[in-house]
C-alpha cells in the first residue's frame, strides 16, 4: 500500500483555498522572507491563526494540513492511496479474522 503524500502536499500548494487555507506561500512560523528560513523558535514570526496556513514552518505541514493528509490516508481515492485506502484494508482484515 502506498500513500502519495507528495501529491497531497502539492494540492495544498497549488490550490490552498480549496482546502480552507489562506496561503501556501507563507509559513505560519519562521524567519525571513515568507517565514521560510529555519525552524520555529521563540524569535520567529508567528501567524495569528495557524489553521489558515498550509505549512507550520519551512519544512512541516500545519496541524490542519496533517489532518487532511490523514483523512486521505484513511478514506482517500487511489489518487492518494494505492491500491486502496486504510479504511478498506481494515474492513477487509476484519472480515478475515
């Protein structure tokens, strides 16, 4: 079973509004242009509402983005989970026990 998390993240980047984000171009927490330098530290800029951002820092999806990724792993289509999502695997497994 494979999870296409790269495609999930690209979907956030290419169309953030479709997932309820204001932007994917600026991290919620960081330094420098677009909050894209370094990790989140006590000296970082911090956004007012982290649910509006696809990325927490320059490297990590936000909590909301991670939640959407988990939803795709559990019940997503074969575009994201191949050959089937985790809910289907668990349902098949429960029938065999």
